[in-house]
């Protein structure tokens, strides 16, 4: 297993925030779900850097593990989003690990 996957699995299991580089930006993520889609690994995570409109509920984004770099596991815990269900985004996706 590669370091990225191990760190994200630990973050999900321990409900810890991670920081990562994604498309040239530094993100702080609260990873909720690790899943597989067509042989590629993804996480569903709340992006804490995203600005939400006041009338918009925060929701999980989906990030391809291959696009994440410089992942650092934080000691800071997070609470899963209210109403989170450990179901993958698409029917053909395979869930692997969830909070």
C-alpha cells in the first residue's frame, strides 16, 4: 500500500483532518469515505477551505487519490457531516472504508 492511501485510511478510521495539495492548491479535508471507481481510488471529503453560500449546505467533494500530493495527517478531529451515509456517489462505485 502506498503512503497516500495509508494516511487517508488512518484519517478516515480516526476521524482526523488532512492537508493535501490538489490541482496546485493546499486543501484541508475531512475524509469520510474511500471508494473505488473503475480501478481508481477516490475519497469523499469535506473541503474546509471551500466558501459556501449562506443558503448552501456543506457537502462532500470527490477527490482522486492520484491527484492528491503532500498529504499530512493532522491530530485535529472532525465530526462527520450530519446525515452522512457511507454510500458511494455512484451505484457502480465500490465503498472500501468509511467513518
